[in-house]
């Protein structure tokens, strides 16, 4: 795999995780577009942390949050895996 193909693949993964962060923001009552671009330009992990510590806009969302708890954990695992892949790619391990 060439370097340009690897960069393209990592960009695609970054866009995928940015979409997940945007979806999560929408579920919390936040601006999905804002969080999508925030995660695309900063990092999905940083945007997910910002989103996690921010308060929900809807108070009814607190009750629904218990149902969606596993979804947040899965998204966080994928974001951590993305960061790991980025580190490995930068160090030319993969």
C-alpha cells in the first residue's frame, strides 16, 4: 500500500468518525454540523470529549441517555481505535 493510499484511507476513517460524532451530537440536542466539522478539523477524540462533558440541551434526554449508553461506549472505542491507527501509520508500523 502506497503512502497516498494510506493517507486517503485514514482520511476516510476520520470522516466516518466525524459523522459518528455529529450523530451523537444530534442525539444530545446539539448542532450536528458544528460537531462534525469540529471533529474533522481537530480530531474525533477531542470533539467526542467536548461533547461528552457538555450538558444535554434537552432535559428529557437524560432519561433516554440510559438507553443509549452502549452506543456512546461503542463510538468511543471506535474513536480510540482510530487514534491508534493514526499513530501506527505515522510511525510507519502498518
